[in-house]
C-alpha cells in the first residue's frame, strides 16, 4: 500500500470519526447546563463601560 492510499483511507475512516466526535463535543460543551451565565457575560462584555471609561483596575461600572 503506497503512502497516499494509506493516508486517504485513514482520512476517510478514523479521522472523519474523530472530527465528528470533536464537533459533537463542542456543541455539547456550548449547550451544557450552567453555561448560560458565562455566555451572557461574554455577549454583554462590550457594553460594560458604555457610560464612562473604566478606571485602571476597575472591571465594571454600575
């Protein structure tokens, strides 16, 4: 079996299975219970200092 055929067979079987499992794992990680606060914080982070710029060492202005 030449090198190209081996790599082609590997990509068509095991690598495809690994990539599908990685994709499913990524989706499961994003939709897992308890991740909503983390996603909400990331989505709203650009609006934290909307009224005034943050001072050094200050994370949020309320």
